[in-house]
C-alpha cells in the first residue's frame, strides 16, 4: 500500500481559480493602467523635454482656397503656409477636385492636373514659408455661383512636422528651471507648512468632535450628519463661500470683525502674505476634520466598555480615563490617519487653487504643476514638478507601507 | 485650583465670554445691527455669576435666577456682556436681553450643577471642566459648520447693493415673494444651469454604473481567490489612491487634446470611473471578505458556476455595501472639479461644478455665484441626509481617499 502524500505544486483547480481571478481583474487592470500607469510614464517622459502648450498643435500646412478675378482673368488661388515659424514640415502635398463646369487652363510646376483632379507636391515647407498657386480657369455660367462652389470644397493637405513628444532628444532643462533659485524652496516650505499643520489640525479637531459625540443622546445622528457637511459639500461651493465670506469689501467676516472692534479696517484674508497661507490651512482643517472625526468616532465606539467600567471601579478620574485608556487605544487609528491625511493634504490641489489661485504665498507643489504647465504654458516644467511630487510620494509610501503593515496587517 | 469658589468663577467667566460672543454673532447675522461682546465686562459678570452659582447650589435657586436676570438687564445699560448698538429694533433688544439671561442660567446650571462651594473632589472638578468643554465644543463646531452654509444661502437671496451696503444684514424681505429667488431663475434661464444639472446627474450615474461593473468582479477576485500577486495587487490599489490627480490630469489633458476627446462628455465619462474604481474596489473587497464563504460554497456544491454564485448569492447579500459604494462614488463624481475644469471648455457641455467655476468672475454678481454653489450643494446634501446611514458607512470604509 503506498502511503498518501499531500499534493505538491499547484493543482488543476487552483490554476483554474487563478485564471478566473485574473479574468475578473483584467478589465480593471487594463483600464487603470491605461489611465494611471501610462500617464505616469508619459509625465516622466515629458519632464525631460522642452514641451510647451503651443507644441500641443504640431506644425502643419494651412491652406486657403479662393476664386479671384473676373471675366477672362478668372483663377483659383491656393495659399499655403506653414503654421510654425521655425520648424519645417516634410512631405507637403495638396489635392483637390475642381467642381464640374470648371475648365482649368495651364497648370504650373509642382502641380499636375488629371481630369478634374488636382495634385501638387511641395516636398518640404520651411518654417514660415508661404506658397501660392494660381490656376486660370474658365467657367460655364455665372462666376458668382461658382465662387461658393469652389470655396466650399476643402482641399486635402498632407504633411507633418516633427513632434517634440516623439523624438529621442532629452534635456534636463526643465529640472534646472524648477530647482533654480529660491522659488522652489519657498514652494516646498509652503507645501510642508500646509501639509503638517493641515493634517495635525484636522486630526485634533476630529478628535475633539469625536469626544463630543461619543455618547448616545437624542439627535446624535443629526449632529453627526451636520458635522459631515463640510466634507460632503462640493469643494467649489464651499471654497467660493469662504472667498465670499472673507472678502475684504463685501465679506461678512470682515464686517463682523470691524463691528466687534477686533480690527479697525477690513483685512484681506486671502490676499496678504502670511495670512493667506494660514487661511488656506484653516480651510483645509475645516473641510477635512469631519473625516478624522468619523474614523476616530468609529474606533471609539468599538473600544470595549468593560475597560472603562474597570477603571471606574478603581476610581480613575475622567481625565485619567482619557489619557490612560482612550488615547492608547486610539493611537493606532490616529497614526494611520495621520499618514493618510499627510499624503492627501500633500496632494491637495483644488482647495488652494480655488481659494487663492496660488497667489499671496500659497503656492504648493501641486499648484505649481498647474502654474508651470498652464499659466507659464510650459508643460515640460509642470511635468518636472509633477515628477518631484512623485518622488516625495514614493518616499512617503515606503514609510506608509512599513507602518501600516504593522498597524493594520495589510 | 480645586476649590468651588475658584472653579466656579473661572468657568463662569470663560463661559460668559463664549455665550456673549455667540449671542452677539448670532444677533449680528440675524439682524445686521451692531452687537458687540465686551470681553472684559463679560469676564467680570461671568465670575460674579459663577460665584453665586456655587454659593447657592440648588438647581433653580432664587439667587441664581436673580443674577442671571441682572446679567440680561445689564445689556440695556452698556455695561453688560453684550453691547447693543443704538439703531436696534425693540424686538431684537428684547430677544438679546432674554436670551442672555435664559441661556446663561440654563447652561451655567448645567455646567456647574450642584458644585459645592468649598473643597472639590478630583471627579467633581474634572466633570465640571469636561461639561464646560463639551458645551464650548458644541457651540464651536455648530458655528463653524453652519455659518458658511448660512452665508451661502442668504447671499444668494440678496442683491449686490444690499450686500455692499451692509454685508452683515442677512435679514430676508419675505414680502418680495418669488422675486427673492431671482438669482436662481436667472441662472436657469440665462446661464443654462438646467442643462448643467442634467449633465452632472447623468455623468455621475454613468460613473457609478461603470465603476460597479468593473470593481465588483475585481473586488470579488481579490477577496475570494488565492492567486499569485494578490498581495501586490491589494497594495497597488492603495498606491494608486496616493497619486495626486493633478499629476495625472496633465498627461490626460495632452492625450485628450491630441485625440480630440477634450471637450466631450465621452472623455469625461471615460476618465471619471477610472479615478473611482480603486476606491470602490478597496471598499467592496473589504465587505466581500466579511461575507461567510459557506453560503457561496453551498451554491458551488449545488452546481452553480462561480459567476452565477457572484450574481445570485454574493451580490444580493452585499446590497447595503453596493448602496454605500454607489453613493460615495456618486458624491465623488458630482463634486469632481479639476478634470471638468481642465477638460471642458464648451459651455454647452459643462458639468455643474464647471458651470459654477464660470460664475466666478468680476462681471457676474456674487449672489449668482452663491446661488450656483447652492444648486451644486443641495442635491448632494439631500441625498446625504436621506441616506445618511449608507453614506456614513461608505465614507468610513472608503475615505482613505481625500
């Protein structure tokens, strides 16, 4: 009798299961990598290229067709130009079909006429070069009617210039520009201030709010819902409300401060240098304290109440119970929240962009991506900033996974 | 410190400042007239009240009622905790006096309870401090949450001149009738907001649908099957969470410009689900893990295929989770601003958030902007309040994402 041995390797069933798993995951993997992985690679690629907003439209030949002259001297004119002033376009051709009823005369050099089909081969078009083709014609009937007919039929032009995106020339110019001068360190400092204080503030406020609601009373659900409002409302709505509220001319907050005698004249909350940064940080705290509040409350309600009963028996005072029981129990969720919120605040773009547009010393790294790419219209430099952000995130996520695998067993 | 005659006045003084400020701010926002809390006088009045409240520990002792009434009346003289401006209506005056007296008595009695005059035990002292902090916390959080939304709604009902004249005056003239809502009618009539509302709605619904279509099978596979790379996959979902949208938006903008997908709803519908699939996947796999496998195994034994098990057993069991995920994804799609802002330029294709951004210009009056903000906020709030239980669950499960 042969002794029974446990099966080794992967069996047929396990293989089938793995295959099914990958089939189910395939659509997600494909779509996510198309929209996440591919753009990430693209942005690294672009960051090494001198790529500006205007390069989004590669140089191309532009043509205009018109019917000119009158009587015997009737002619069709094609005016062709290179849309770019610097870059040459290769393989420029033009083809068009002359409308019926039009008889063309003699056709000059780069063009040939085959029946009603016109074909011109220009070869290369230098930067800023213009070409003009005149074709004398005769028409049967009213020239005015033909004018429309001629101008309606769009000629086909081919020809393409080199795109900056696809060639293999790389430069570190973008990074040099990004790291150049004090600006970068200023931006980094602002980002760190915003991230650190925004995160800590939201955590502390969340903890405070959770302590308030960690008991059951009538209307607890309602108040919990109310305190989530800042997070649930669309960011544009609350950001514009804050801007309106703190407006130096028609803002209620300023009117209130002046009336209460706390300030003699209106304060430009989102327009002055250190104040604007503090205000956007306060906004961040205001908008995201509900999130930490929700998490901390959920953790608090799962703490075993018998511990508190035991503490009561031992005569522990409320503060002692908070410091010696609640805080150690909450430390895990607090640190996970801190890490997550830190990364998310670091990534935040919408809030600052809507509140100040990155002015008055509130430009963080993410806002800088937008500023470089669209305000200065240098997409390459924007991409370089984005790569810097990615580097920071990779560093954060190392810490995060090291930590979270210990905390949550992920 | 732990003496009744010290704790009482200190808490009373601080509490008086809180109450005076709250009432002054509330009355200012309600009437637009001048109300000013007087910090120094409030401290003195509060300390006196606190002393009286610990000296006479009965809940509604006549001395307690007397000092509170005195507090309220003192507001009429200019030496009270709240200074009332001269141009105030009689009604507002009366409301202020009564509310100062009443609120102060009720809340101070609740905070100090029957605190003895002399030595306090550690418990008595800490409980009183905690009751003070709780009261302060409720007032503080409610104020910071409500004030911006109150300003948003009220500003949308006012006219530009009224706003500039007195930014504090939010009193609404109800006799105008429907004319009160003129900002809204103008938005819907002249700015095409009806169409934006509809675009936002169906884009969000499509996003929810596509997200579920992709993430349900994916989450099931991650939760139930053992295969190589499962752990790496779970981690990479979390990693994708962490990539900032602006970094992705830049190449997406370029790609969409080159392919002509920019400025089309199709492009938006293609891109929104991909930003929400990782969140949904993460939330759902957590829920699927919690479902008992025995039910599914029973189904398998009875001859159902895996896909049939998912369709007939797992999905009906996870309806609450699906509702939470749908709501959460709907919220993300509805509130999404950055992609809509970058990818849509054509006013006929705007989503609501993009439409509101358009209103933020110096030529368009503020109340229009605020009315737009209200229009964007109300549907999501209604959904939130109606389905608060699901929403809170969804938020807790998925809001690793900011």
